[in-house]
């Protein structure tokens, strides 16, 4: 393969943000893979210049909600650089509101949703709404283990919750009566489902999240959920994608709850994505990954500790023996395929007054300050360990959700007083401690 035919590949990293990809995910790529790290706050010009200096043609990596608008500007300044996923594809990553706008634009089935920047308008809507209502914090692609998702069974409960949480905008959805008391996570590469599983709520709970006592199953994933996920992936023009889907127990109809390019995935899934990207960028000279539909049923029989260590898992297409007595067909009719090129018009129109110059002052402050909070550690400001929020923990470089939840629980239960105790309890590794300890005050407050 002639090297000159390959674009210059770069991995996009950000301080304090978990790295989704590593160079090892692009096994066999013959050229040097560059890395470019965004350091937050006033780093846009330097970042753009570094990308130009390294002659990068393709930048691969997810962009967190707090940097989304900045990277739209960066992408405009680098018109000849392909972002994977594109900024248009990553539009739903920024907020739950953006997920709703995306689904509305592309006629993708979702629960009835109300979004209100005016509190009184939101309360008027909730007075007339059917209950239960699911109320979420809108900003960002993740709810950190369900801690920002709430169920209200009456207007009084909804008002009490919003008076306390002060979520802005008010983002509320009609609750879908969940089949089997669970929802589905579907992951796709090149619009083909490569992993799907049910998430069931724990005993006495309603949130379908494993970090809050829920369970999961890879069995009996319905075809209509996969079809809806494929429709969403194609609408997003996503190289890789994940959807959370609810199935109405009364009608068996599927509904998109959330969708984004930002999701947790085992290393072998990230290897498949890297392989798919290599196939795309090489014009088909690299092998496209072949992932049989419903293969997750067999992989899911392995313990998660094993799945976390599997790398470069390879499926070959079945070839019948010479006698042709048996043919193993791939179930379903989904093929992995190239994504369409994104264009600016793919981004849905915002809800008034969402345009940046029309945002209410309180909302604009929340949007702007979220980036400043991430960069504050670079400027010497130390985090109060005993008052650290789950959001702050999740923003730490290479932090996993389950680790953040464990740390937060230890703090809330007053089982730790200082950051240094986390390493003593073996909650974090020495390497993590050396990175994160600099951000926290050393002495208890």
C-alpha cells in the first residue's frame, strides 16, 4: 500500500476528559498517528496552529458538551480537516435538548417532550401534563449513572424537584411504560448494530442503570429497536453511534430516549471502530470489520472482566465446506456501510431563545462557566474534596463512571476525608492518583 494514498491521521484528546481512542485501536496503520490535545480556555488558536503544523487531514475523537461550540468554530477554521465524527454528527452529544431537536428534524420516534427556558411556561405545561413525567438535566450526553434523571408522579413532585434542582431548561418527557421494566442500549458501527443489551431496573427502583443496582441481558433484543437505531445512525451520518431505546409494553413501539457518539465501550468495540475508520480512510484497502448480527448474545456470556481485556477480536465471514451441506447465514439484513458526508444544514434549528446572543443570562452563564470550571485546575484553583460534585469527578482525565460513583459514595458516607485516602483504599491506581491529586486540596476542609 502506498503511504502517499493515506491521509494524515490525528487523535483528538482533551485535558481531564476520558480518551475513547488510543493508537492501538488503529492496528496496522502504516504511518505515524499524531495526537493533538486541547487544553481548554483560550486554547483555540494554539490548537488550530498545531493541527496545521502537523499537517493532519483527519481528526478522530469525541468532543464534550462544554467544548462543542468552540469546536464548531475550530472546524470552520480547518475546512480541509475531516472530523470523525463530524461536528454535525456530534450535535446530539451536547444536550438532551439537542437529541430532541435531532429526532424531530429527522422524524425519529421519541417520547412526547417539553423543553422550556421560561420556568413559568414549564410549570404551566407540567400542570396539564400526563404523569409520570421523566425530568432530566439537559446539558451533556451522560446523566452519570442516572443521577440527573428523575421521575415525578404529580405536578407537586415535579415543581418541588425543579425548585430544588433549578434545571434550566426544563426538560421533561412522558414516561414510556417500559417492557420488562427495562430499556435497550444499541451500539452501531457504519450503521450496523454490533452490540445491544437490555438494562433492567434494580429491585424497588425505576432507573435502568447498572450503577444503581440494575442488571443487564444480551438476550432477545427486538428487531424494531435495531431498526430504529439504524434509522437514527443514518440520520446522524455517524461512523459510530449508540442509542438508548424504550419499548412500550402496551404497543411494542420503540422510542429513542438518548443518542450520541459518546458512550462507554469495551476495548474490542473501540478496535472495531478503529478498523472501520481505517477501511473508510484507505478507500477499502484495509479490511472492513465483519461483526455478525446478534454476536453479542455469545460474547455477553463472558464475564465483564474478560470482555474488558479482549482486544482485536476478529470475525471472519462464514464460508461453507466443499460439500455445501450447511450454510450459516448472518441474521438480519443490516450491512456495515460508509456514512454520508455531513453538511452544515444537518444541524437542526435551535429552539428560541437558544441562539447564543438570545440566551437568558442565567443559562448563558451556566453554558460559559462549564468550560471555565474544567480549566480552573490549570490556573491553580484547588477542588474542595469533601464537596466535589459527581460532574467534577466525571470530568477528570481518564475517569470511569463506576469509579466516580464509588468515590462520591465514599465521600457522602464520610468514609474518606482526603483525596490521598483513595489510593490507600485501592479505589484508584497510583497513576491516577499522580494525575488527579494535583487538582485537590491536600488538607481536609
